[in-house]
C-alpha cells in the first residue's frame, strides 16, 4: 500500500498557465504566492511536464528553493507521457504518447529535479497509449512508489478498460483519475466513466471544471448567474458546487492564478445543491431535460 496523502482540498491549483504569468516568474514573487495559498489551506498544486514545456515545473521549483521550508508544505501532482513534436528526437517530430518504463523513470526523475522536492505526492500518466505494455508500465510505477519517489500513481483521460488493464499489472492501487468534467462537458456522467472510477476507488480530479469559461457563455449562463446572485456566491463557485455534488466528490483543478479569484472560489466551497437545482443546471447546460 502507498502512503500517499489524501486529497482533502476544495480544489487543486492548476499550474498550466504559470509560464504565461510574468509577474510570478521571479522566484521570490512566486514563493510569496505559494506561501499565501498554503496559509489559506490550499496545498495541492497540479503540474505536468508539458506545461510551458517543463517551464512550469522549473519556475515552481525555483520558488521552492528560494524559500526554504515551502517544499515540505506543498503537495504535488504532476503528469507525463505526452511527447510534443518539439521534444520528439525522431526524424518525424511527431506528437505521441510514451508510457515505457524508461521514459517514465526519466520523467519522474526530471520532475523531481525541476520541482526541487523529494517526492511527488501523485504521478499520473497524462494520456493512454495504445502501445502501452501494461505489465512493464505497471512494474515501473510500482517501482517508483517502492523507491519513495512517488507517493501514489494515477491516470488521466483513461477509459475504464485502459486503467483496469494497467491496474491488473500492479500491486499498488491506482489512486486518482483526472478527467475532463464540467457543466460544459458531461459525457463521463452518462457513458459509465465516472461510475467506473468511483466504483474502482479512484478519486476523480476534474480538469477544465469551468470549461475554459464556456460554462459562462453557453445556455446555462443566465441560470448560473441568477442562482449565484440569489445565494450570494459567484457563478464559478456554483459551477464547482455542481461538480462536487457528484459521487466521489470530484476535486476541481482550477486554472486561475489570481489571488482574489482563488479566495472567492474558496469562500464558495461549502455550497451544496439540492437535486432539483442540480438537474436544472444540467438541463440548462445540455439544452434538454433528462429522459
């Protein structure tokens, strides 16, 4: 069994756009930002090696090194297995997925170095590869946990048959599944994916939980705004409350790095929805009532 920390947080702080926010690039400035989030009780940070082509992890690591003591307080999720065309050493320069033991071992070591932490709390396979050798990949992931480099492993964007094939080859349990889920993207609620991952004991992490802002531009916009005003909360907070009402209580991975936005979402994090309100939002987002 792994000794991974449970993901007990209203949301994870996604680092996908960190490389684009110039004011946070100086290590001292980013260290201030990280420390402020930790003081607010937000200690989970979601990375991937492709975010900024490793720049996101490197910036975060520089901030941790600039402020001794922060590294011991943060909890890190990072992901690997996507090889971008720029990082493909073959003549094809083709985007592809690599879940081979050699690639994953190198990716884990590289992320640890860039981030400046002793252990990745969760390491995820970013995308499933049709070429994955489940037995070899499973052994590599088990070895990373046994070596203390990773607290737990999980997957992202996998289908049930894909993560179950991997799990069957492992002695450690897969811990989490990061999937696209929002009012704008409800497919996993009706194709069995969410039911399967909750049934298999995986914690759901919802990426793009606000649909990249599309939930505020689509058919549910008017209802979201009206209900949020009635409840004294933000429309974004209400959209995240809709997610948390689901089985497994999905943990959203938010993309905003703005302190005031994060504080507003945290203030709304305890909101609960009754069944009619939840279904009214679903109906508005999909444009039709349930069968």
